[in-house]
C-alpha cells in the first residue's frame, strides 16, 4: 500500500502523550429530523442566524447540534487562526447511499483535517432488519459498527482522534407504559462486541429520547403538586447527553475527554433522576445510561481540537 506524504505521521506526534491536531477539525452532523414513516416525535430544530460557520448559515438544525455549534463557537479563537477554524458538514435526512458517498469522499479529503467529530442525531432502529446497535437513516437502518468500519482502513485518518456522539432516540421510552422488546438497551453484551476495536476512537451512545428533556406542561407529581414549564423553554432543551456533555466540558475545559466521560454519565444520571421526580409514570422505569466505548491511545483535549494553533514540526 502506498501512502501520500500527507499520510505520514511525524515521529514527534507519534511519540506524544496526546493527540496533536496540526490541521482543522471536521465536524460532521448527521441529522434525521423524524422517524422513518412518521412525523411523530420529530426532532426540535433551531435556526443558525449567524455566518460564523458558513456551511450552517440559515440552516434549521437539530437542537442538540445547535447546542454544540454554539459551544464550539464560544471557544474558537478568531483572527490569525481562521484557517484552523473547525469545518462543519451537515448531512440532513441522509440516505444509506448518501452516507456511502460521504465516506468514500472522506477517504481522500481526510488529509485536509487533523481530527474528526461525528454527531449522529437519529432514532434507534429496533426492527428485525437491524443487526446490532442501529440508527435510522432516511431509507433504512445503519449499524454503528458498519458506519465506523467504513473508515477504519483509511491511512488519511490514522493517529487522528475520531469522536462519535450518537443520540439515537429509543421511541419506546416515550410510550406511557413500558414496552418489552427483549433485553434493556445497554445490557445486551453483543452490542459491545459489535463495536470496532481499532484505535483512536471515542464513542458515546445515548438512546434516551430527546423528548424526555423537554419540560412537561402542567405535570402533576406523586405528591400532587403541579410543575409548569416556562414559556418557550421547550425550544431550548437539548438531549440529556448533549446537555451533560457541554456542561462538563465548560466546567473542565482542559481535561482529557476520556477521563471526563464518568462525569458526563454522572450528569446524565442526575438529569434522569430530576426528570423522574416530575413524572410519576417514569419513577419505576429503567432509563439506560449512555454507553461509552474507547480505543483511544492518547489523551484528547476537545478545546485543542477546535482551536489548535498551527505548530511547526521540529
């Protein structure tokens, strides 16, 4: 196999205890706006009303993705490092073919980037056609390991951190009563076995529906008190995972992302318990915590990935 010059990893980077991003970060947003075949439980969106990231200007994007875009914007250094500013690519309601085309194109253009983040905002696919942990695309399911495996052999992505944040709403949790569909999400060992084991990846997967984070209108608690959500608040609530992810990053911006994952999970659990306290129907219901899977070989600092200054190699 021949390697392009841009595929070669400098020795200083190879020996480093942390990932070194000498080029900008590519942030790919994969967004399915509603479940296959229905508009019920569709995602909440918010318009991007600035041109800081030109590819997102005037786009209506999933509230989770809007939250993250705003966070990245707040920590991106302006001015001389403009060419290092993260690049966003939005794949709205993509088909399986569209994902395949995107990945094929990524193989050659990945040389232009120093790190990669993939945000998949979709719905959990529990149909028999889905093998393993699968999320919906516009025309069918795609398993998470199939998506990741498409990129694992690309030399242009070697030794570059790849972060996957997956919000795949399990719509069964939105039903008024539990629906038994086999083992609860997160307790099926085959799911863990299907995640690729090659290096330089961090994967966080949540199946807690985005809709559970929305304030309840006139919700009556077990003690009879009524909780009413503030006007307009329902359009500002990202999923529990995205809320926790950004809150922890803001509190500990200079810490290794992998070491922050227990704090992120703890914060999600706190949000679950707070939600259960306002809704008696869910107080005895199991809501699974996100899954975290890592094959990272070095420390990764998210703030450096999105604002890394150009570095001259020795």
